[in-house]
């Protein structure tokens, strides 16, 4: 199964990182009117390259800080990200109340990330169909 895991790992990882980035963008949009809220972002390419082993950056580790937390599984291909991967976004239009969310930029990022997520899903789907075709003949 290692060969199959390796074949699907990149697109699987891209989907996981894309989903996490979408959560951060959605949080920014939801807090657009919250006084003092600082917009955040995920550096998609950095997290993806680290998760796929294409970087020399040491992967973040997950730490259980509460007895109810689930520990990390033995899956070596798991995306390891932490809140350290979510950084402050450089403010483009800070408001008087200290909120740094640029709603137009966040909507554009949301749409861009959605297209990239769907592309990763399509590539993964195509890989599966190709593999099924090879197996069934």
C-alpha cells in the first residue's frame, strides 16, 4: 500500500492544506466587523512543501494540551500544521476600530482557494479513475 499512498499523497495533502486555509479565510470574513480583530493567513506553499517533504523546514508537531485531545496517529504522511502556520496578515486597510480585515481581498482569496481546492480534487479524482482503469483493464 505504500506505493498507493505515495501516489495520492501530494493531492491529499493539497486538499488538507486548502481546507485549513479556507477555514482561516472564512474566519477572517466572519470577523470583518469585529473591533480589534487581526486578519490571519496561511502560507499555502510553505505548509504544502513542508508537508510533502520538499522543504528543509522542520515540520510542526501537534501537542495534546488537554486530556480530551486525540494524539497524533502513526501516519507519516499526515499534514502537520499548527497555529504557527497561521500568521498575521499585513493590513491593507486598517479601520479606526483596529480591525485589519479587507473584505474584498478576503472574498477574492476565498474564491481563489475554492478554485485551487476543486482543481486538487479533480486531479485526485483523475488519478483514481486512471488507476481503476488500469486495474479493471
